[in-house]
C-alpha cells in the first residue's frame, strides 16, 4: 500500500551532523503529517519531530534547536537534519507518514535507520 524507504543514518562523532530522509511511494491521494520517531535499546519509541501538511512543526524538547524537520511534497519525502549530535541521540530512527487512501487515513512506518553518536 504505502512503502517508506529511509536513507542516511550511520556513525557520527559527538557534535557532528547527520541527515536522514524518508521517501514514500504507493497508491495514495495525499500525504498529511510526516514525522520521525526514535527508539533506543531498552526504551520506548518516542517522537522526535513532526511536520504537518501546512508546514507546522513540533519537536521533542531534547532536540529543539538542534534538529530540523522539513518536507518536500513534490518528492513525497521528509527530512531530519540533525546537528550538534549527542551520544544520547543514539537510536534507531523511524519515519512515520499519514496518507489519505481510498478507504481513509493510513499510518505507515519506515523500516528504521540506525544513528550512532560516538567517539
């Protein structure tokens, strides 16, 4: 139905930067909210950032001022620019996309991409 492919991620030193992206494909009428969540080992999956169709953004307090979420609707893609990375940002990052289907709204998850912040 909806396929989400994530790009980016990897190993970066503390203080460094990284960008992850997520492209959606499939048979949908439109994309509504797009977001990024993360899950560290032994912890629950939590919201990192979200962006609405109108461009309104929401951030977790722990990433405000360091991370920026953006979207490129022509490419059905959402980005997360991560700056001033800290070891506590280490986690698997998942994109989350809300699409309008013929039968209603559908929430889809990406496969996850590992981000490791370590020296």
